[in-house]
C-alpha cells in the first residue's frame, strides 16, 4: 500500500481530497447512527412486547 505524500504543487488537489474524505466520513457516521437507532428501536419494542405478555 502506498503512502500519500504531499507535494508542494498538490495543495488544491489535497484540499479537494480532504473535503471528499470528510464528506464520506460524515455520511458514514450518519448512516451508522441511523442503523444504531433502528436497532435500538426494534429491540425496545420487542422487549416491551414480551414483558407485557409474560406479566399477564
């Protein structure tokens, strides 16, 4: 795997790459948070449903 080397003339290209990377990381974070919320919501509903049935 090659290391990314910054060169004096690559300032603009490096900035664009950093911006794309930051955007991709934010999108990934939002997606993972949404998945975690969906999993939590599903687990809570199932837990309440089972607890109510077993208590009756």
